[in-house]
């Protein structure tokens, strides 16, 4: 069921909650949240359709919505199977999400799409940017699937409804995650250059199916250029590992800052092009074997490729020890006041996605459960308890305590990402000879990645 009036409404609570959850996502859930290409966004009110790759369920939609300036009144199209319950449908419509039906939802439901297409076209004409994921489903990795033509149909119908405006455009969007499942990972949303529909109007009037096909063909490479598209999905796990092995070398060769997600993505895209070249020349099979042998050797040492890249020394151990001791009390304090809701949210999310058999929903459920629900409930309980026990010390102390929760809620999670790395670096200090035996293979893989 679609509540169109809710989708169109511009309520105070919608914008308040959007701003609040944007802050949570940017500064608590993700360690870094990058938004690139804002200069490609047209002025507010321009009829536009945003189309994006789809890898991480609800987080993709939230990333786009929270990456846009608040003045854009975003509307999303999502798969219809999540709208089955009336309450959920109403909640999604409040969040300006409408369903779109696929063949797997039943051919009898495909007729419902016409009403959705009509409403989408009308909203675009009213200045509501509409966003959707033309792959039709989220992929389980860094690659772009084939695009469905539904987005092109919506775009042309919207243009026809409002008199084929000259500024009607498709905005390609690319999202990229440093890790789909780890807490405090990084996310980049990048908006590409607009693709103007006016270039296709003449063909659309003459041959609509051909215009839809050509627009779809133009959008696919535009999205691909904004994301990481690893070729040969049949061997995806090997390539996904190999890119982490050669990334630092590519960054150094290109003058990029290693560890900075936008530059890491650029290095990974260069890696994907190298894979395509090797696949075309027939030399990729040998590289895959070497990558698997290297992965096995490093895992047997209980290390990661980071310890192979940079040989740890006594200086790094002293630095790690100092940071460990200085950070421990703050981390323990943060765990006491924010650890429980995060742990509960993580545990519940793991159980839900295991039952659903859809691991790519993990971070979506964690964000909703731990950040949007449990954190708020626990904070409310803490505020009541603090007020009862510390009110006599004055409001200043009370607000300082509240500030300490905010400062430590993310710190302790980052701290416990740091500790395993410090332990691996300490372990590597006593394995120099075995690391030296692995480095020639690591160098071979990096030489391959940089060869042209």
C-alpha cells in the first residue's frame, strides 16, 4: 500500500529526524563519510532522477539521502517485498520511499508499477529528486550488475509529463565502502556529471524502446566510473583480497595518499583495469594462483598484508604500547556507557541476517537497531539515572557527563580496532625471517599490478 500524500508531505519531524540521523551516520556509525561531486548537482527544483549502484541494502539509500544537502526533498523507489505489512509501508512512505515491483514479485503485481511510475513522474515534475537502484537488487561485492530499463522509462515519462524540459537530467551515483560488515568503516558517495535527457528526446518521440536502451547503455559506464567494478565475478573473492595486497604500491606509484578512502578507491579502480588487461591477455590464471598462495602463507603466520608491507620495529612497538595505555581508560569508560546497546544491536543483527540468509543486510540492521533505537533508549535511561544521582552537583556536571558519552561512544570502537593491529605488529617482530620468505611473492604481485 502506498500513501502518496505522506511521501509528498514536508513535515517538521521528517526533516528533524533526517538531520539527526545524518549526524549519527556521519560521525558515529562510520569513521569517515565522504561526499564527492556535489558540484554536479543541479539547483534545487530541477527535474532529476538519481541512479546508483547497489551493494549494501538500506545503507546505500541512506548514504545518498544523507549525502545530499537538506534542501533536496529526496524520494526513493525500493523493491516492493518490504512493503507487505501496513505499518512498515506507512513508515517507509513517511521516509519518502515507494515500492517498485519486479517479476520475482509476481507478474500480476507488475501492473501496480504504472501507478508508481506515474507518481514518480509527477514528483520529479514538482521538484522532488527521485532515486532508485537500476540493478534491481543489491550485489554481494564491489561490482556492477546489468541495469534494468525501468529508470529510463520513469525519466522519459516524467519529461513527457512536464513538456520535455531542457534541464531534465539523470545523475549517476557511485557508492564505495571500505568494509561492508566492520563497525566504524568508511563510506564514499560520489555524484557524477548529469546526463541530459534532451539529447534523447527526438529518438524517444520516434522510437521509445530504442531511446530507453541507449539511455541505459549510457548510464552503465557513468555509474561504473564512480565505483569499484571488479571484473570476473566468478573469482571475486581472490580479486577482492588481491586489491588490498597491491593497493599501497599503486597509491605510492600514483602519488595518492594510502588509507584515504577516495584515493584508495582510485587505486582499486586502477587495479580493476589491470585485471581486465590480464584477463584479455590470458595471464590472470597465474596471478590468481600466486595471490592464493600468498594469502595462505600470510594467514598461516596469523598476520595481514599490512605487516608484510611495512616491517614493524621496536619503535612501532613503543608507540603502540603508549597508545594502548593512554587510550585504555577512555575505551573502558566508553564501553560502560555505550557498549551494551552496540553489542546487543550487533548480536541481534547477526541473528536476523543469518535467518534471512542475506549477509549484506548486516550493517543496515545494525544501524537501525544499535544507532537509531537502542542507543536512544539507553541514553534516555542513563540521563534519568544521572539526573537522579548527580543533579545536586549542578547542570554543568550533568552536561559534561553527556558530552563524555558522545566523545567516547566512537572512541572505544576505534580503540578495539587498533588493539588487534598492535598485537599483530608485536607478533611480526618475532617472525622477521618468516616474513622475509613471504615478501618476494608480495613483490611479484605488486610488480604485476604496476606493469604497463
